[in-house]
């Protein structure tokens, strides 16, 4: 499948495979979205990325257009299993993986399994404290509840740039720059995701949020991108990533928040392409001395 010129055409094309985007030519690149979104959250960076890479952007289980949930409680491992099935379906053995927030956590799990080369983790979860975890899950529950209650009234209002800037402020600084059609889709996706299952997947038996375990074993070259206004993936979490991941570096994006691919798509696409230009060995055996 190849991307086409407009939002509606790309959406119709991607819907052929249950909300999975595939487009471009070149080395494989996988994009994993944040909680409550879909692959469409990457729309603003796709034109640049597909110009030189073969891009796969699946929608995660429990989200609008994603695969159905299994019978048991959802876990981060389940999300990684679903992405692995998508990788196998298109023959991506060991792609570069970009993950935003929850998608970043899934990207690290795939790296642990030997299914990733380089990782770009954008506002990634995995190093939050218990207090931070509780705030994050409360925010998800509140956003889901408000979106479901107010969707009919909010959808028309999103035609106004000022309304988009206000309503998208939790994840985007310049929401007024997000196209109205994309903003409406993201709001609708937030109402249709299985928020209770997602929150359950983000909690351990004692009510805390699972953390990235054995991070020191993930030696894949890793780029951490964090928007300076990101209230979910805070600076102290980035310090813990840098301390525990043996081959990681951090770039702070001024004027961006939790979803900088929406705030500054050109900058984010450039960072992704620059960082993944080199081709290190694949899997967990990659050496810590690899260039990052």
C-alpha cells in the first residue's frame, strides 16, 4: 500500500487492514502510537518518513480500528504480541521502531525480544514512579470520560483553531496547527478505545504501573525525545532511562509536549530519520559501543 495525497484517501487505504497504515519504500520503520489514539497520530510525519522508508503503523489492541482484545486482562506483553504479529505479516524481522508514550514501552518490549534495531522513544512510559503512574491513569480515565460525554458538542467546535489548541493541550502545545479532520479523529478515537482495559494493562497487582524491567539488558541504540512541556513523561523519568539504558541519549524538544509529532512534525521526522540512518546489528546482543 502507498500513501496518497489526502487524509481521506490515506484513511480509506489504510482501513483495508484493520486500521494499519503501510506506505513508502526503503528499510523498515515501525510507528507505535500513544494510549487512546490510533496510527493517525503519525499523519503529520508520514509524508517525510515514507519518502525514504517502508513505514508500518499499526493500531494497538483496545483502540479504534485495532485488533480485538483477548479474553484475559490486557498487558503490555499482549500489545507487543499484537505488534509482532503485524511484523510477521509484512516480513519485518528487525525494524527500527518509534514509540510514543505507551507505544514507547511496547517498543522496548519488542527490543527485549530481539525484534528491534534502533529505538526512538517519544515521551515513553516505563520509568514512572507510583505517584506519577496514578496521575497518568487518572488522566486517561478522565479524558475518556469527558470525550465520551462531550463528543457531539466538541466535534463541530474543533473546526476552530483556538478550540483545537485548548482541547488538545494535554498532548499538544500548538493544537491550532493540527488539521481539524485529524483533531476530530483523535477525539473520536479517544471515545472508542477500551480505556478500562488500557488502565488495567498499566497497573500491576499492587495498583502501581509496570516499569521497564532489566533495562540494562536493552543495548539497542536509543533516542529519547521529550517535549519540554510533557507532564506525563517528566524529566526525572528521562534521567532514569539514561541511567539504566546503556546506549541511550536524550533530546529535549522546546515548545513541544507529549505528542511532539503533532507539534513539530518536520523536526520529529528529521530526528527519526537521522538517528535511524545507521544500521546496527539487530536484537538484544547489539554492542553498547554502537554509535547512537
